[in-house]
C-alpha cells in the first residue's frame, strides 16, 4: 500500500505541486516576455475611464475613424468609401504613385505602432493600408478647407455642411489620432514644392483648419513639424502660455480664490486681457485680466480631449490648471454674467448657468495636484488682496455711495450741507457765549 501523501503511481504530492508550479512559472514568464515594452514614442492613448464615463460622445468618433483604436467599428464604416475617394483624388492631383505611398508608410510602420499605448492587432498589410488611407483622408480634408476647393462629385463632405463640423470634432479626439510625422511626411511627399502651399507647412495648414472652431485667438508661427506628436498635441502647443511663471516653494497646498461675484464685492476688478493666448491670465494691483474666451460646443470637444491628453502624457497640465482656475471663478449664473459683461467670456451655449456647469464638469473626476499649479502665485496675490479690510470697505463705499454721478452729487451736497450746518451751529454757540 502506498504511504500517506503518495499517489497510486508513486509520485508524492510535493513533487506534483512542484511540477505544477514549474508549468505555471513557464506560462506566466511567457506572457511577460510577450508583452512589448512601452515605447518612449508612445503618445496616443485611450481616454481614462474616470473622465470618459461622464460623457462618452466627447471622446468617441461619431462619423470617421482615424487610426487603429476605432478602426472597423460598424457605425463608422460608411465613411470608408469616402476615404478611398479622397485617396484617389490625392493621387491624381499630386501624380504620386500608390507604390511610392505604400513604400513610404511601410518604412514607418514600427515607429507608428510604437506611438500607441496598446498593441495593434492588425497584420502588417492591414496596418499600412489603414495608415495610408486615413492619412490621405486627413490631408485632403485639410487641403480642401484651406484652399476652398470647388465642389465636385467626390466632395461628399461639402455637400453636407454639418458633416464638416462633425469630422473636425472627430479629428481632435485623443483616441482618433495618427502620429503627426506620418501624416506630415506623406504630405511633404505629395507636395514637395507646391505653388499653393508656398512656405506654409502642414502644421500651418492644420492650425488654419482647426483654428476656425478651436480656442485659438491667433495662429502661432513658431511650431515646427518635428515638435508635434499629433493634432491634440498641436492644439496644446498652440495654447502654451507665452511666459512660464516661477513656482513658489511650499505649493503642495491647494490655493483657491473667491468667485467672480465675491471678488467684485471686495473691489477687485476683472477685465478682458490684451493677450491673444487664453492662458495668459495676469494680476496686478487689484486688477485681474483674463484673455477673452469664446465658448461653444466645439470648444468643449477640444478642452475635454486636451485634458485627457495632459492626464495621460504631460508633466505640466496647463490646460487643466486653466480649467480649474476658471471653474473657481464661476459658481452661479451671476458669476458668468460678470465675466460676460467684462468681455472675458463670449457665451454661445444655451444659457449662462451652462457655462458654470461646463467648467465644473470639465474639472470633475480629474486627479489634479497643486504641486505644479501654474496659477499658484497669482492666486496667492489675489487672496492677499481680498484679506485687506480696507479694500472691502472701499468697494462698499464705491458701490453704495459713488456708483453713479447723481449719487456722487447727492453725497457732496449732503456733506456741504452738513458742514454748513455745523458752522452755523458753532457760530450760534460763539454768539451766545459772547
């Protein structure tokens, strides 16, 4: 009879466990070895679920897939035919050969794959075909918008004006990107010296295209093709502040500021800034200057995806900091009114309360640290002003007694009357004493 702990074939339970563990170690080791390392080129991500769940439509393409993350989805398939039409038009206009285009994209394949945070389960041929077709579509859309191409039978988008806006929104989604070097490289291959482009680079044409509906108040001239990772990154580069502030020490504590209404009540003025960059908010001597911001549904698409990109990729979150700052100013419709009246906001949303709600929602579920808060020092200066009692008293006097010319006249007249009355009283007392 076999001893306790032995099986019928003479193997001990310890030996069986060791063999099982060895097989499991081999299996897990194989899984680990099969996972590719994240490349330093990685720059295209899935939107974090914490922010995506707030509103799916701002992160999911509605009409066209660009790149592999939404490739092949059933609701986006109707646009695939139009992509092929645009590829055909691009080849005809530039006299490029399809062979040259495929060879060009094939050489970039691994570098392009490295830009995505997850492995792309497409064969080499399928991947190259997708990148070529999608890149050509993007180039054609931007070209036609910049140079007002005459409508033709292939220009399906221009026959449906609303489609143009939907496609543009789809092209600023973080999950709907192709690395910029691939698209720009194909563009330069197609238009090495085209008379229409002149010295204007693909970056310049792209900024012109997105600038029609984006947060941009200007067209930067200093961004080169080599700096840009994709369109979301391009828009972020366009919005970087003109000067970097020195971050003060001991800044790990959140510095909040009062709302626009509360600031007004302590006598702090809010005015439209002269800068064309929305991030260039300034404060000096009781005056807060904020560049004008035109807010609409398209700007919400852009802001949400810029925030998602900063969460996933960026060391310094300038856009998130801007949203947190503006959110702190707006709690009610009355706060929005103050910013609209001072021409800081141009509101194209349904109502005033929607603006405050928008900024609140933008900052919701965003893990934010005050350590690198771009407006930290500015907020400290604002709070220091608010803590001086005389500033509030001065504001009350101005609001209650000196708000209109008639009130000023009435107050001056009352003071003169009071002084004359006192003089008369003093004179009466002196005459009695004598």
